[in-house]
C-alpha cells in the first residue's frame, strides 16, 4: 500500500473513530477518569491526564455526527474506486 493522501485521511478517520467509540464505564473509568476528576479551581492548570480526557470527551461529543457522514463517504468511495 502506497502512502497516499487517501491513506492518510483514512488513518485520521480510523484514529478519530477509535477515540469516539471509547466507552465511559468500560475503558475510561478503568484508567481513573471519573466525571468529577476534571474539576479544578480557577487559574489552576489541569494536568496532562485531565487534558487528554477532556480531549477524548470533546471528540466524542462534537465529532459524532460528522464522523457518520465522513465514514459513509469513505465507504462509498472505497466501494466505487476500490
């Protein structure tokens, strides 16, 4: 498989899908990501773990509908052009 723009886009889609399907109770709680753990005081810098968990929650929230559309388009392109 050659390194093409389509393969890079497909890789980004697959990584975003992997983040989007993480289940709160099954995976994220096992690594200690309770909902109340992201609460910090005003002016306090959150740690790297809190920032990564916030990114995961944001991707799961914001990218749900666009991922459906992008996945559908990717599947259609793959079916049409191989």
